């Protein structure tokens, strides 16, 4: 883990611990509610691991908070600003891909704004989110393939799509050059506990 990733992992760990303790939950109770192992919760809280986006979503859902609560710096300002290169990098691939959470709003509904890059022949599979979640994608560079349940669509530069995010879905770049897209995620009723435990 590089220092930026390690710092983010420690920040997330401290926030997960604070949220868990505020509820009076044990490590086992959070693990059970999130559908992850106790060891994973311990590793996350200690900042010893760089958990997957799926794991963070399971934990945030179990705690009844949106992902931004665990990742973004707290702010009482009416306008929250994320400057260039300040977003939380929550996914990286060996091909040079990365998923960066740029901004979010929490409760009663969660809204997230992401900047995604997929390297050549890169692929990111996402577990189903909470029931009622919707995703909007806009291609900024290259082209991508979006697989939603059994449907596969190709989006080129400037194309956009919206779909239900409460089913398995995949973003893929089968090309030899990188692709970039923005992603907005709307998740109603954060903390419903209805994410798939697959």
C-alpha cells in the first residue's frame, strides 16, 4: 500500500470503528450484519487492508450510512469541495484502472459521484447494491461495455446510460487503450440492509 492508500485505509477504519461503537455493536455483530468475516472487520478497522468497494458497501449498508460517510472528510460547510486529486481512490487494477469517489451526499438517500478509468482489457464487476439503486454512466474517453444482468451494451465517447444498480453489473474496456467515464449512483433508504450478500 502506498502512503495515500494507507492513510485512506486508516481513515476508513477509524470511521467504521466509531460508527460501530456508536451503535454498541461488537465486531461479530457488525460482521454478521454486513455478511463479511470478523477478520475482515478487524482488518478494516485497523487500517490493515484496502477493502474492496463491495466490502465497503456491505459495511456501510450494515451501519445504515452511505459510503461517503466512511470516506469523505466531515464538513459543516454548505458547499463541499473536492479538489483535483483529492478524491478517494477505492478501486485500482493491474491494468491502470481506478475508481475515485469524488463527492457524495448522505441520508435520507445516498448520492455518489465517481470518476472511473479502465485500463486496456480492464474489467470491474460490481455486486448488486441496495434495492432501488440506480446508476448513470457517461463516457468521457474511449468506449466501454456495460453488462447489466443479462444485457450487454457498448457505450462510445459521449454516450450515456442509466440502469438499475440492484442487480449484478460490470464495466469493461475490451480495447487496447484506456477508457474513462463518470458514474453517479443514487441509493434510496441507505442502510436498508438489502444489498446482496453474494
